């Protein structure tokens, strides 16, 4: 398709975080500033879970005077960070409008309510992308702001904001993290001949694919992938990240068959290795075992997701193999599918995947020799 954007680091990050996202330069008024708030929110993906990476910008006289994002559970929310940014710029927030991707919180949790902070700062108008379905908020924040005389509007870029916060919404409603599936396939729909590693995407595209790892807090592969490819499963996105980030490397190894010398078991700071087992295999030094009940395909995938959610994981990336990806689809546990498709055949047996009937292509970018397509 000639109109597909070229796969750049910016395009890769957009596709990995639920985009493509609205371009502020192509918009005006409230929509433009909400698009800027979404850009702020993108800085918190992969860092804020289990909280949402809420973005906020403060505007006065058609000028941004402060911007912020929530990047760590227990730390200030996006609204507070924007107020601090305005103070650092020596800006007067009185009379300003706050653009927030998600309804401001109105309860005392690990941090004070953002509604109170906005009111005390003298903000006179609050524009919200989407309501917070958390039962402790769910319209209460908007009601408090209106009761205090602030003008409130909601639903500005509502579809984009709801898509951006979809992983948080799922976690709140189901207790399960957002699950992204990823596979690299040849033009023949195959992964390559069985039993050996078949490079399908060139190294520079593989590096861009690491945006998916940076956007997640855990990566999951099956035993066969760990044995054949011997991957590290590390987050190697080029941009530096906050020291508090934890990226869990998970291998489904029911009977403990992946050898102790496998690269995935080697220690990496901030990226612990977890082994999902259904039995009681010999322990591995430095590797934590997740003992799970058996399921239709080895361990129970639903129990695995609950275990990861208990560790603060809000987004999970499943990178293969084909059997594991199919298992998540068959059990209705997946939320999106990222397909890296080469223009050249890979060889082997074509992989048959049945995506949910409600899914459709939602984003796409190309490189010389193939494309990245997202189905949700």
C-alpha cells in the first residue's frame, strides 16, 4: 500500500502503544491540546503500571505552561507533575485549563486526589479525554470539579484516549493484563522450517520491534522458542529508561526442560527471569518458578496472567511460538496481534491463526521488504 507510513522509531512506538495517535499539528483548539496530553502520556507507557500513564498539559492564553505524566505507582500523577512543571517555569496557573487524558482521581490513595490539587491551583477549566472506570472514581472526579465551579468537558479525543488507556481499563475490569501477540511471518504465512531459527525481519526492523518490549512489563515465550532460538528476551529499545522499571522474562517450561545454560536464565539487572511450571522440576539458580495449574496447552494461561498482574504487570507481550500464540487466541485472552510480514517466503508449514471476528487492521507501517500490521 503506497500510503503506508515508513517504519521509523516514532512509528514503531506509536504502533507498540496502541496508535497511531492524533497529530497535534493537524488539529486545533481542545483537540490539539488533548493530542499534546496524549504525547505526554506516551512517556509513561511501560513505567506506570499497574497505574495508567496519564498525560496532562496546562494551557493559558493558547500557550502550554506546564506538562506532566505519571510514570510510577506511588509517585505524583500527571496533573501534579504538570503543576510542578508550571511552577518550575515560573508560570501562574490561575485561570488555566487542564487537559487530561483520563478523569482526575478524587480519592486519597498512595497520593492525594488530583481534583483537589487542580482546584487549589486555580485551574478554572478541565478537559478530559475519557472517564476513569475505577469504582473509586468513575465520574466522581468530574462531579467534584463541577461542584467547585470549574468548567468541565469530557470526550475530547475520547476514542484515542480510551484506546490509550485500554490496558488499564482491562486490568480494572477483569484483573488481567493487556496481552499483545507478536509473530514474524513470511509471505507464505509461515514461521520457517521446524526446528531451526529462520530470520524473517532484518536486524534494523528487529530493533524497532523492541518497542513492543519497552511498552510491556513482561514478555512470554514457550519452551520450544527458548530452546531453538536461545533468546535473551531482554528489553533493548535504544532510549534509556527509568531505573525503577522491571521487565519480566517468562518462559513456559512445564517440566523444566530448558537447560540451565540457556541465555534467558542469565541474570540481567531489572529484567528477572521467571519459569512457569506445572510440576516440581529442579530449581535454577537466580530463576523464580511460577507453579501454575495445568491447562489445555500445558500450564493455565489465565493463571499465568493473574500471577503477572499480582506483580504489577499491566501489559504482556507474547512473542511465540505459534502454538502459544494460538493458545492465547483460542482461550480469548489476547487483545491485539502484531504481525511482522516479510515480502519473501519463510518456508515450512503456514501458520493458521483464527483472529476474533471483531478484530480488524488498526495500524500499519512498511519497510523495504515487508510491513508491520496491528490487528485489534
